[in-house]
C-alpha cells in the first residue's frame, strides 16, 4: 500500500517537476538576455581586458538551445498535465479532486490550499492522503 502511494505521488509530481525545470530555463534565458544587452552596450577603450569574453554569436546559440529546450519541455508538460487531470477527474469525491488538483497541477502548498478552502492544513493533508488512496493509476 505504501509503495503504491509513493508510486502515485511520483506519477502525479511529474508536472510540478517539469514546471520547475521550465522556470529554471526561463531564468537562464533572462540571464542570457542581460548578457546580450551588456555586449551590445560595451564601450570600446584601449584598456586591456583579461580572458576571452562570450561573443554575441555564442550567446545567440545558447539562447536558441534554451528556446528549443523550453519548447520541448512545454509540450511534454502540457501532455503530462492532461494525463494527471484525467486521472484526478475520475475520483468521486470533489473535495479530494480539488486538493489533488491544487497540489499537483496548480503547484500550491498545503498551506495555500488550506487558506483558499478555509480548512486547516491538517485537514488538507487528510484530504490529500484519502484522495491518493482512492486515486486509480496504473503505476506498474
């Protein structure tokens, strides 16, 4: 039973994991944009500089790779989200559905869900556990 629950959690957490990866890649993309802006606004002086800096072509190549990764991860994340929602939607008790969806799809913490639903965090934990118990996923 415990092993089955951990497999269910692992299956359901995939979307959250993909979204975390996407957020990290977006941060890297923003850092690249800052670097590219820095390159375009450099002043030319006769002072020596150490090392070989990144060229605009290098940064554009990195940006292209990041964009490709983001596009692929977004597609995978969307498909995963639909799979997870389809599983959760088969649960009969709407309270369980709301908690599981808020946690696994919307990425909310138990505290945020409790505040939103006007329940205690402990009650959200209970609904979460019960929801996992009744959830039917072929995790083998």
